C-alpha cells in the first residue's frame, strides 16, 4: 500500500483504539472526506514506515493522528478534524 498522505488530508487510525473508532464514525456522519489509514492493519513494512514518518514529527505517537496542509495533530479530536479538513460545525 502506498502512503498518499503527503498531498491529501489523512486520518491515521488504529482498529483497536476507541478514540479512533469514535472519530471515524463522526467523520462519516459529517461526510468529511479524507484518506483513512488503519495503521495496525497494514503489512509490517508499511506500518513501520508510516510510524517512523509520524515519529519525525513527535517522538511518542498518540492516535488518532490527523494530517492536512503540512500540519500533524496527534491524539486528535473531532474539533481538530473540522478545523483541519474545513468541515462546518
């Protein structure tokens, strides 16, 4: 799988993370379009590559992580998603 997040708003999620599940559901309900990458379900090499990329921005990666316009937000909330992805409240 190729990480296309360099040019596209992206939500990095974990399948086992309650905050990630809640954020994903809220993104769906608000019809917020973004790339959604479930990191723990990726093949080992791809997962490691993405985690290393995220660690370049913060040593301890807390999910969910949002990316847009060159900005990463770790342990992101729905308010972060609205702000970063341009959704209306």
